[in-house]
């Protein structure tokens, strides 16, 4: 399946590049137009690769994009393609295992280069290299409450090291061949090993061992299965040992007081599948076991009832590792498809896909302080990830109802939303924390805007009320107007803070003195209702869009028309000024976006691509890109100077609005599913 999907990505990319010449990685374009086409094709190919979680392909395409054209969409895809905090080249061969010490000091790695290496668990700085294995080293495991580390080798040995003194303490010989796994009991008295041997006339046999390391004594050894045992783990209470095999079985072995396991409860292979186990791990409460397998699945089992609870499906290749958050909130899985996935441990719902590795993810571990997830890959690299990525509050703000209006404070530290049911909410943008949420309108709240000083909000709703709100507390300060047939869908506060525009009785709008609430002008003459409005950066004009089929540019000082923008067939539902103030964009029910030169009103170009009504428009603060939101369930990025579409971002529902943050790093989108989604060019 993965081969077919990858082939499709590349075929689509190549279809966009029929003119690409002879050199791979070089730009042999004859003129700037060719370079621009290369840029668009590379961005499209990178976007397609990321949707398929083909990180290495995406990063190759992003590198191919000519630097001169790299804009918001390139930075967004680049951030998506690498969400890690730290990358380290750990080994010149695949990393086969990871472990972190209980005191959070050390990270240990094993590799097919035969070495064991130590790293600062917080910073990734290199420590000592432990040498002794004569073949591939596997499955590092730190002894609880100790400075000891155990490793298993394809040389048939299990070795116990003193990490502080960087020397070998114990060695157990003739334990088995090839891949295997180690685990310490929670009290540190027992070391379990899963291995395998080739027996004459019988073939491959799996073996389980238990040692009392202090006494240098083999407590128990048992034959188990006819394939390698590649995963072992103790439950948190030490009373159960789980062993996963390439037979597709998991054995749950009760551990009595004498340390000798009783007969196991076997979790069987699913009918018609071959889920060769790669790793197993218990939840912090010991109630659930997660198993990663070669059929591309991770499975959750009840450790008490020994039954399948849930399947985590999403990876397209082997799942090589699975770990629980130490607090039990989420599960992380790592795969040969180069991605890491985070899952809600309670609901089993997917939370996030992490990109960054460009080779198979081979191992995962969470630091004891829960601050970092560390991953290893087959290309010898390690990556550190912020575990806060498991909390979507930084990028997906959940709201009790659909959000219709949104605005950032000028300094970008806060944002306000207006939603169905009349609620306004103030958000802290750095954390996604709700500062307050209050019912401000009797029916739907449709629009909200910050005053330039950030002290007040103005909002409008289906109740026909125009309200001033204290941005610090959410208290209503004033109600300037209440009309029975009003529906304030488009509200704007002038950049100099002097004026507020708000729709009034259909089909009129009003300009108000922001300091006194005095009515300055009534704007009339349109058809339908006013759906959106925006002030020019110099506060000279306000552009107003009517659902009856036109947009007009109004002189703020006189209230007179400057020019009518009448090219749409159908209503105008979105308007936006370019930062220069001499270009305005309009979007309508005819699915088109039109760009106009001001003050002449000369039509410049039509942007086609959306297949349903255009609900929202916003220019990047530097003017280099225009974002649009549509009922066709997409957000699009456009180049204003030529009208080319440079990125399409799909959503599961229609999108009602878009808004760039003041620093231009984040694009807020308003999908109709009770969320605000933040698309970020860094830190997301």
C-alpha cells in the first residue's frame, strides 16, 4: 500500500514538472517563470508527501524549492516536516534501542555498530561510549534506583554496566542470538531477557530468561514459541511479565513471590493477520498493555482480563515502538513509515502525527519528568520532542459552539472569538488558555474586533446589538445599538482607533465614533445585508461587501462612495485590504476572489480555485500572501501579484474565516466544528 501511495505522490509531482531538465537537485530553469513553476511544483509535491507522511520525500522537495520564492506556505510545510526540538547523530549505523535513567540524567542507545552510548537526557550532549559487545547491541534497560544499565547483544551475551564508572559489572553468556529484549522488575531484583536460538532439527526457538543479578543466578528459563522474542516488559507492580514474539503472540506470565513465573495467559494472533510483535509496554496503572507490531498496528490489551481492548490504526508500515506517557494521558507509536503518532490513551483517538525523521523510527522513550519524548531511527539519529505536542490546546482551541468571528490583539498575545449562542471568548495565544468566556449576545455572536490599544472589544450578533466589551474582564461596557432586523456579521475597528464600522438594519451599515459612541455616518444603498467590512491601513476608506452582489469603498470622513466594485455574480461575503492600502480583495458566492486597484476600482485579476462560497479573506502582514476560507472545506494561500494558488489546506468541514497573527507566523482558521485551528510556521 505504501509503495502505491508513494508512487502516486511522485507521479503527481512529476506531472507538474514536465519541463524539468537534466540535473537532480540543480535549478536549470532558463528564466524566472520556470523557477516560479518549479517552486509551485516543489511545494505541491512536499504538501502531498506530508499528507502521506513521507517525511524524507517532503524535505527533499522543500529543499528543491528556489529560495527566492519561499514564503509562508514553505515555512508552514517546513515546520510541519520537522517538529522536533533537538537532533543528534548518535551512531553511524541504525539505533536499535533507547532507555532513560530514572533520575532523568542519562539516555542510553544501542546500535548495530556494536556500541552502547550515553547522552545527557535533557540536552542531548554526548557522554561515554561503552564497548564490549562483539555484535549488534540491543534493548538498553536502566536498573531502577541504580546507576546500572543492562544491554543484550547478538554475540549471545547480556551485559550489566556501571554507568558512572563506565565499566562492565556482570555478563551472562550464551543467552541467544540476534534481536531480543530486556526489562528490569520494578524493584530491580530481576532482569528478564527475551532471546532465540536455532536448535538442530527444530529451527528457531524463542527463550525467556530471568536472572537475579545480585546473586548472579538464573532464576528461570523457558522455551516460548518458534520465533524470536523481541519484546518484554514488567507490569508496574512486578506481578506480571509480558513477552511479545514474532510468532504474533503475547504471553502474560504471572510472577509469584518466589520470582518464578507461573503458566502464561496467551494473547493470540488475530485471524488472517501476522502481527509480529516489536515492542510491549504497560500503562502507568498496569491495567493496559500496548503492543507494537509489524502489521502496521498498535494494540491495547487489558492486562487483567487478557483481552484486546482497541486497535490504533494509522501507520502505513511496521510499528516498531510504543510507549505510554508516564501520567497515562497518551500513547506514542513509532513506525517504519518515518512518523510518530500520538494517541489519546482514554479515547484511543489520534492526537497528532509528528514528522522529522527521514528513516524508520526504531525506538521511543519518555523522560521521567514527562518533558520530552525521545526517538531513535534507522539512520542513526535521535530526536527530542516536546511532550506538550500531545496537548492540542496550543494549535486547536476547542469551543462549545461554531466560531464565526475572530481577531488578534495588536501585540498578538491575545485573541477573541465570537460564536454560536452569543458567547465571546478571550484566549491567551501562547498557551491556548481561555482567559474568560461570557454570553454577550442573546443569539449568535457573529463578529468581534479588538481596539488598537487592546483594551476593548466590539462585537455584533444576530440580536442586532452592537456592544463594547472590556477585554480584560468580559464585562459589557456599552450597547451602542439594538435593531430588530440587524445581523452584525462584519465588524471593523479602524487602525488608528477612531472609528468602528458595524452593519445595522438591512441593508445599511454605520460608522461610529469609537471614543464617544456617537453615530458619524449611515451607509446605505446596497442590497441584501452587509456581510463583511475592512478599514484601509491609513483609515481613509472602509470597504463594505453586501450579499446582494457588490462591494463599495466608502470615504470615512464624508461617508460618500469612492468606487463600486461590481464584478461578482452573487453576494460579496469577504473583503480585505492589502497592507499597502491600494489593493483590496473581495470574495463571493460565485466562488471567485477578485483583486482591485484603488482608488480607481480597476479590476486586476480573478483568483479561481475554490468550488464553493468564499467566506473569509486576510492578507499576510507583509502583503506577500492572501489567505482565503471557503465552504468547499479548504483554506488556500495565494500570491497576490499574479493570482497563483500556492497551497491548499483541507479541512473536514466548511471553513468560515481566516486571520493572520500580527507577526505573520500563525494563520487562524475557523472550521465549522467548534474549534479554532492554528496553522503555524514554527513551534507547531
